[in-house]
């Protein structure tokens, strides 16, 4: 059965955060439900649909930005009470809008995530988790990394209270009281948690998670150890997952998975008697989906997927057909209904145009007055700067609540801008004077009309660090611009991991001196991505990292007065040595630096680079042959005389050229890494080999792995 859903836009509120829209329970099966939503203006609005129009049930006064909205109530009864988190306060409303709770928590930070189960309230700020029962403090936990979401297994099915935290370091932390029972590693930074089927499945222990790099999975949280049931990789390179719900939209009696992503994609996964869900339907909206719910809003008897977007649109994807089948005499009635609606919209539009004209004239008159005051219009920007493991590039996503006019990208560090298929903006580059003002990149993206979301891809070079700046200018008057800064770190292509291969040949860097634990942590935070801003609890910490480009590893262990860094790549150790000594000198701290270099690690790193280098050289060679082979094909009229290898190149010409185009400077980058490895190997021996670099490049041009290793050994 095909799933056909038609879009219906209901209304627009202010900018919304993740998980701030819910559907109130229906009085009877498949009757229309009320929608409740909270926005950044602090307004909670509840509305229902009547004759195709949104009618407000209640609307609160503006206040602090609403970060979360959940439904609650007595266990095993309809969950009709509305709870919102704003700042460090929790407020509760009845379905009619009467406020019955105002609870000021003892959290020093703003609440980021919330879950409600009966009289139990589970809250988390950036690093702090609190459990309250009847507004009394019960348990507390300080996380080592940022908490993105919190949930509790259903107490109706699971006899104990089991909260689960989704943490930025790719871990789900399962708690018991104020202690971690165990940790579950997941394949990406988890951004959202949801109970499978809305109740945790048959056992109540099944938990869905979505990650910021777009992966979706199911894990069973049992008392002894977790069990990963299934995982859907993000093969189509779609956005990160912001919201998940379970609802039978297909109508086969089995609940489907509804998924909302930050690139505007709405997906429906069905189980179809299979162990793992399969994609059944997808549709892309123009902005990120912050909340998703299955229910019935537009018309009785028609199920739909209701979503809220970043700029505050509440939209339904409904099973109600667009073209109604009418009996005799009904056609006129439907036409009359449509005509009335069109007339109403036309009147509303004319009124708005008149109002805009009035305000514009008023503004023009006031701007010419001697007492005129200019006010900068404020606008909200939702941004995300993340490292993609698959292609070792950074993704910069900028989303604005109104249409974007242009975005200027400026960098004081050498970076490459890569093509993004979804990006329809026109890019133009300006010449830079990198020698006099450290300006390596100036690029302007001019957006098409009504573009509210822009995605860019950036590839950096390890060892070269600085700041990337994005100047965002929306289509609003008077012209205004916001600047957003992103740090390109010295080891920018390293990603946190939880396990490394200790059998690899490692080089070691040891730092000792009069520095505190907080100081050495700030240096590691400066050098490496995905390190928590605050020092973790304890006297000593160990972090593991993997280079997303070369697959080399780094182990970082440090405490007060000592830091030990181990890597199978000499260049990583060299970058750390240079940057850490520079940072210590800035703060006038005397460092004692010692190192142990393992000669075997050089050959090991070259072997890791070999398949990538060989593939890129072969790809470049094939692309160079395409034009000549096409000329031969035109001249001879067929390709029968060519050897199979050349025929294959012609058949795959488009694919090869597209792949080569997607990898700008890939070969140069690999050459640069081998050159750095060569220089760094001898730098630790106190020898300067920069004069031998031209000879090394000659060997790379006629690449042979054994000849390259021999050159490294002989030099």
C-alpha cells in the first residue's frame, strides 16, 4: 500500500526549539486533537482546527524562551497536563490554559531537556541532571560531557526508575539514583531519545535514539547489559535527527516510526513484519523539523503527521485526499466552500499589504525627523558546525527565521569550500592578501528567494588553526548582519572515540610542569574538537581520538602537573608539541617536554595512507584519459578496438568526473601529509630535511610504496 500524504499549513508562531510541540489526547478514536506549542517568545499556544481555520483555545503572555514542552498527568490516565521548561523554571497548565504549577528549580543553568512520568520530573541543563519527585529534589548527576536529552523507562513496565541521558560524547548514560549503572556507546552524538512504540515496547526497555549525524537506532536497556537491536545508517547523507515519534500512519495495526531531521526531511519507517524498519515515505520541508507527532488535527477520521519547524510553522502531512469524490449536487457546495476561503485569504492579504504600506510610510517620515532613532531589527540564527566522519569535512549549517539575502564567509586559516548538492546559492570568491592581514578566504553566497537554510562544507588542514567567520545578512529592512565565529582547531580532523588499538606502534609526548588540571584541560580543549568545555570530574582523565582522514589514533591522558599524549602518527605529536608549548609560553608556564619516537610508526602511517593515495592517483589518471578516449570514440565510431580497461573508463566517465570534482585538492592534501610526516620524523632527530622535499615529490609523482618507504629510511 502506497502512503500518500498531502501538506496543510495550519499557523505560524515564533521560533521554536526542539521538542516543544505536542498533540493533546483525543476524546474518541480518530477525532480531531488540539495542538499545543511553545516558542522563543515564551508564548504557549493551544489551538484546534474548525472548518479549515485555526481557532485558539488559549494563549499565554510572552516570557522567557521555552526550551521544552511535555505532557503529563497521573499514571495510566490521559496525559493532558501541559508542562513547559523556560530558563530554570517549570510551569504547568491545564488543557484549558489555567496555570496550576510554577516551580523554580535549583539549577544554575537554563533547562535544556525534560521528561515527565507521573509525579517524577527529570531535568537536565548542559552538564547537570536532576530528578525531582513532587517538586522535591531526589537525585543529582554531573555529566562529563553535554547532555542533549533525557528520558526515563516507563515505571508501569519496568519496576525501577531508570533515567537515561543522551550525551554529546556518543554515549547513553543509564542511571540508578545519582550513579551511572552503565554506559551505552552509540554511533554518533545522540540528540534525541524516545520510547519505542511510545511505551518502550513489550518489555518497556526498548529505547530509540537519533544522532546529530543522522543515524537512527534501537537499544534495549536491561538491568545487566544493553543490547543493540538495530541501527539505520545515514546512507543518503541527510540531516541530523531532532525528533522521533511512534504512530500507525499506514493503518496496518503496527506503529510506524516518524522522524524529523534538521535539513527539513520528514520520514516514515514501517516494520512490515521485518526486524528492522524500512523507509516508507519521505518529504522535505524548507527548514528544520523541531517536533513531530502522529494524530488527527485537520479533520475527523483522517490521520496525519503534524510537525513544527524552526521558524514556527505548524504543518500537517495528512491522509485526507486533496481531490474529494463528490456525489451529485455536492460539487457546487465544495466550490462555494473554496470560493469563500479564497475570498477570505484575499481580504486578509489586502489588509496586510495596506498595513505594511502604512508602516513603511510611517518609518520613512520618522527617519527624516531630526529626533529619529534607528533600531537594529533582531533575528534568530540556528547554526551547527560539525565534523563528518565519512569524508573528513566540516558541515556548517546556518538557518534563519526569515529569508537569507547573503552569507559572507571569511577565514584566517587555509580551508577548502566543497560543493554541496542541496545548496542552490551562487558563490563568488574575492582575492585575499594572506601575507599582510592573515586573510585566506573571502567567499559570498547569494541566496535565492525564500531560502532560510544554507549548508556549506569545509575541509581544513591539521596543524593550521584559526577562526572561520560567517556574516549572515537576511532580507529585512533596515539592512543588518550577524557575525558567527567557529574555531578551526590544530587537530581539527580528530574525532572522539571510546576504544583504540593499543597494539599500534605509538610515539609519546610527555609534558610536566607547574600547571593545574584545569589549565592542561583548557589546552586540550583548544587543540582538539569534541572535548567538553569544562574539566571532567576527578583528578585524571583519558580521551581517545581517531583521525577521520587517515584513521590514525591519539590517546590523551592528563592530570595536574603532567600530560601524556600517544599517537601512531608523528605529525600529530609534532602539532601537539608546537601548540602546547606556545600556549604554555603565553601563560608564562615553564614546561618540561620529553618525547619517545617509534621509527616503526612512520612505516605504519605510510601504509595507512597507501590505499587512499593509490586510489586518488588512479582516479586522476583515469580522468586525464577521458577526453582522449572520447576523441578516439568519435573518430572511430565505436569502442570495440579499445582494451577492456579503457572501455570501462569511457562507460564510467560521468561518474569518475563527478567523483574527481567532489575531491578538490585531495591528492595535494595527501602529498602535504606525507611531506609533513617526512619533515616531522627528522625534526625530532634535530635534522632539517626541507631541501629534500622536491626529491620526495618526484617519488610521489611516480608513486611506488616500497620506493617511498625506502626514501624515508635512507634520508
